[in-house]
C-alpha cells in the first residue's frame, strides 16, 4: 500500500501538468484573420491576369490615356498580413482611401465613422468596396499600425505610406494629404478615376454617398 501511494504521488504532478496543458490549448483561440484578406487575396489571385493585360497593352499602339499617377502603383505592405499590394490592384472596385496617423485623435474619430459606414454596406456589395487607411508616419513599424487597427477593431486594410508615395500624393493632390488631423480622404473609382481630395470630418452618410457616386462609374 505504501508503495502504491508513492507511485500515485510521483505520477500526480505529471498528470496535472498534462491535463492543464490540454485545457490551456483547448481554451486558446485561433489567431484572428486579417480583415484585409477579403480584398487582398482576390487581388493577389488576379495579379497574373493584370500582368498579362499590361504586357498586351504595352505591345499595342499607344493611345492618349494619361498614365496612372506614381502613388497609385507604389508598393504598400498590409500591416496585418505583411502582404504587398498597390492601390492599382483594386481596379474594377471602388476604393475609399483615408490618410491618417496613429497619434491623431481626429483620425481615430473619422475611422470610427468609416467603420460605421462600412457596417451599413449591403453584404453583396462589400467585396467591391475596398477600405484603405494609409498612415503618413513613414517610419512606423507595420506591427505598430496593425496593433492600432486591432485595438480599435477597424476592419480595413492598413498600410504605412513610403516617403516617396506620400510626396507624390502631396504633389498630385495637395499638401493636405500629409496633414492627418485634416482627415484627408478620397475615392478611386472602378475605372481608376481619382476623386477630389476631401478634408474635414465626414459622416457615415456622406462617406456612403461618395462611395455610391463613384460606383456609378463603370470599370473600363
């Protein structure tokens, strides 16, 4: 009997550790999926098609269409997943672009209104409306931006603008794009038409109206 009790005493701690480990593993939640995946995965899948179309266009006689601005094709990195993309990847979709900074209270307020607007978009239309928040903090680690997005539960694509892209946007659209408290935002229509740069707070209704207006522009 003494020997049996000794064995039980020896095995009890190991059994407890094993059971606790299993319980902990069962209690752990799977990592949250990136909100950006809904838009970036289809964009990545279409990259080969886009490259082929570009090659075909290069081989064709030149037309009079103006080239896309440099900032539209600048490479960005999704803060959540680390995937690379450009705003031009969303051709055929309506892209709402908000310039922001993590230190900016008015930016957080504006993005909260964008989140409210996004929640009102009908389910069948959501894949065709891309929401992008671009930080003008050019040296900000993407992990810091991802943590900001997660802490505020913002279901958008977040990326840090490279300095060259920020300069190109300022040259093309105006210096307000580099002033986060001005809450600068714009729409890129499905055909690539770039809308006016808006500043100041916008209500969810105003945001949805901008998106609806742009969606009336057919993809070329």
